[in-house]
């Protein structure tokens, strides 16, 4: 870099930060530190900085959506579902639901099954998947929701003490 650009680096970085362009500022610093920085054109510099800013903003939005979902298992994701363990889960059904057609149809997801079969973890995995698709997610257990829900469902929730399901069953409600 020339001496004139070195003098402008800090004010430029300060302006980027004041405009909320932290991703671009980080890219500026990273590119400037590389030996091959002089080989890049202005358009390439700008393109790299814009790509970094877009990625940083997308990461912040995902982080905010996941934080507001208040998922109990923050590391749960569809890719980590263990289909080898016998829990009565239908692999095709779970992977189909992971595609998100039920989300686009504004439907809810109800997961039923015996205690300890992974219903909450699976719900958190679907919540993370919804957040990845730029949608908001809320994790709720059926007991508090039952009393406040006034909508009809094609598949009613089983009554307390009713017959237990063999494993987690997920279907759009």
C-alpha cells in the first residue's frame, strides 16, 4: 500500500464501524494484511468486503433467531438425528419435514411419543432448521399450550394417561 492509503485506513475503518459495516471492516483488515492484496483490483476488494458483510449479517440474523427461539438443546440439528437407534421414527417422514413444506404452509409441528425418546431434542432440531430457513421458531411443551389452544387439529392430542406411542411421531398439525 502507499503511504496515503495507510493514513486513511483508520478513519475508513472507523466509518465502516459507525455505519454498522463490521463485516466489511474485518474484510478490509484481512485483505490488507495479505501479501497478494496489491494484485486485487478495487472491484475485487469491494466484492470481497461486500461478501463478508453479507455473510456476517446472515450469521447475526441466524444467531438472533436461535436465541429468541430459546431451544433447550442448542446443538440439536436435523443432520445429527440418529436413525440407527430403534425409536420408531420414520426416516423419510423426518427428512421430508426437514425440507420445510409445512413451514411454508404455515402449519405447526406436534411431536408425540414416550418419555425419553427424544421428542424435545427433535423439536429443537426442527426449530434450528426453521431458523436456518429465515423463519422464527418457538419451542413449547404441550401441557402449557393445550389450555390456550383454540384451534382444531386433524390429529387430536392424546389424553393424559392414554395409550403411549411407540416412539416420537412428528406430523404437521
